[in-house]
């Protein structure tokens, strides 16, 4: 049996047609939820260029009850953050165009100038050497997570920064 290797995976998560939406609620919906006393899910921006890693991370976030958005590179991440600051960014380090380290430096500069609200940025990378962790921290990341992502480890790390359903903080 021969498999076609030329068709790439879609950049839209495979579960999008049956699972919950991965775009954050509109500002009006969030305000209505807050007025009604219901908790508004955390808004996480995933910055990741690899389609398989996108699917895994978005599914994990969905299972945690987190609203998520996707940016495929650093330029798109800057645009999305300028439109609406997330509660947290999960930032891949190695991406074409603008990598995660440069994007984090630019986001921190915008925050420093008061042009963008502050939010934590967590590095995502397969590289776990001390020099890699140091490079992430020097770029302004708050934490350094290694791939492949582990659901429990990701949930534990996110619970340090966000209120997650079912987690005592």
C-alpha cells in the first residue's frame, strides 16, 4: 500500500468541526459572563508553526477548559497581541520568519512602553540545554517548557499563571 506523502496536515485542528471553538469569546460575551457571575475561560495564544504540535497543544488547552488562539509565527503573534492581549502566550522558539525569542523581546518592549498589557510568556522547545533555557529567560520568557508536550506538566505550569477549572490555586 502506498501513502501520499505530499499532502500536508491542515493547520486547522482536526477536531475543530466537532470540538469546542478555539477562539476566545468576544469582549461583549466576556463582559456578559462576568456580569452574570460565570467565570470567563483563560485566553491563551499558542504560537506554533508545526501542524502536529498545533493539534496536540490546542487539544490539551481545550481539555483544560482554556480558550485558545493560534498564531503560526512571531509576526502573527505580535498582530494578535496588539488586537487583544492574551492572558498567557505559549511560544515556540524555532519558527521561520520571526522566531520565538525575537517575538518575546518585542512583546516585552511593547509592555515596557505601556503599549501592551503584561502577560506571561512560556517558551516551548525541544531544546532543554542550560544555554537554551538561559536564552529563553534572557528574551523575556517566564518559563521554559520542553516538547513533546506532556498534558500533566503543561497543566501544572499553566496553573501557576492562570485559574484553570478543577485546579486549586
